[in-house]
C-alpha cells in the first residue's frame, strides 16, 4: 500500500509532515529528515490502531512524493521512500 505523505516548511518552526488520507496524522520537526522519520512512525501507529480494513481507495497506487507504509505485521521489512 502506498500513501501520500507531504512534507513542507512550517513558518516559524522547521517542517511539518502529514498524510492527507489519514485525518489527524501529522507531525512537526526541525529538519526534513526528522519530519520524514516522524511521519513514518505516525502513519505506522495510525494504521496499527485501526480496527477495520482500510477503504479500498487507499490501496491504490498514488503518484509522486509517496511513502510506502507497511502494516506492523510486516515488521522488519524496510520502508522505501520515493522522491
């Protein structure tokens, strides 16, 4: 599954990152790399907390700036970020 993750400068404080498909899933960080790492954690935690399957539309392949996130049951499988 691939989800769009957006990272942008945040006025007055480093960067913010969010996943538009997951309401309330966002983080703030001082650097771009820290934002990327934190949003990976936030998305993984969000998905782990879901009691139901994700809607089918989230399972489609999305365009640029996507980050592939895997369910925690796939722990140990490296995550890949596309530029």
